[in-house]
């Protein structure tokens, strides 16, 4: 047990009894079973990986202007248009599976990805403190002893809460509006109708061109781009409400103070239990 004294407050003692670290790694689990993440940091393991070209292409498509600091102290902007101008390495988050903690898929589906990582980190910290065993049916092995429940609170610090969920939902909606092979046929028919209305009768060349377009729409459009009908998922509401602190408290049965705060970049540094 490590004692950490609060600076300038001699009458207050802060004791850290358990810690955990959610580590990045694009092709790895955030919390590999049986692996001590804190030890991996102490040992100097690097978690930085190259960004795939597909991701860099997406960056370029966003038409981002980069600020350039000139030698004379002035600044200017330039359009990012090539890989050498994009970010090329990162420490991105890997996969997370809350099923290993006994949390059902129906509950997990109500959580934003960042919330899932935070909950796993909180559970791992409790286990590191030897307050819970992590062994038992369902989430029983992660529940606090009865005498801890009324005095244990949860503070969840985050920045850009639920942003991934919001972007994914909006993207799914607009993807459903992509032009499909069926819609292309409708567009061609409307084009034919308007041309006929304007000219009275289509020429052989014009009709041949329209028929060729119909064939392309029927045979040459990739099935993967055919949009699926959009359907709103009511679980979206749970994901954007940022309930990570409440959900963790429910899992471990903590009944003490419970709060969520936006701590900007420091939000990635701690979740206190």
C-alpha cells in the first residue's frame, strides 16, 4: 500500500490501494488476461504503431489545414494532401471484451467504447487492490464487500464523452442515403422523362447511352456500397448520456458519491473509485 500525502493539506491522507492502466495497441486487447499492464509501462514497452494508409486517406479527405510556423516567426496554413503531411504514428485503442468480467452483451451494447474501457479499468483497479476477487458467476466476483458499499464512490473523468457513438450514428444515417443500384435506375428514368419532355423524342444515341447506364447500375455497382435502410437504435440514448460512472457503480454495487466530469486531456489519466 502506497501513501500519497495531499500537498498543503496535512490533515488529509490519500491512500492509493489499487491501480490499473488501459493500454493502447491497435491489434491487441486493452486488458490482456493475466498480463500486468502497469508492469508493461515500467518495463518500457512501446504501444505506438503506424497508422494504416486507409486511415490516412480518411484524414486527407477531411481537407484539414495545417498551421506552419515560418522561420521569421510568422505562421501560415497549408492543405494536407499527402501521407508525409499526415500523422503517421499513433497509440490507438485496441479491442475490449467486457464478457470476461461477466457483463452481459445487452448491458455492453448500451455503453460507448470509452465507457467500456473505463469500466474495465475500474474493475481491474479493484482487483489490484484485492478488494474484489474477479472470480464468480456473472459479475458477482466484482461486487464490493457489503461494508464497503455505502462509502465507495465513483468519479469518472473524460473528454469528448460519447463522441465515437455520435459520429457512428450520424455516419450510419448518411450511409443509408448513398445512391444504390435501385436509386440509380430511378435517376436514369427521371432523366429519360425530362429529356423526352424537352425534346419530344430521344435520339437513338441518347437512348443507347441511357440503356448502357442502366446496365452499369445493374451489374457493375459493388454490393458493399448498397446502403441499408437506417433504423434508429434506442440504445443510442444510453450511449450518449455518459453513464460510465453509474454503470460501474451498479456493477460493483457502490452506493457512495457518484459523478462524471469533463477533465479535458487529463480525462484519460484517471478514473477514481
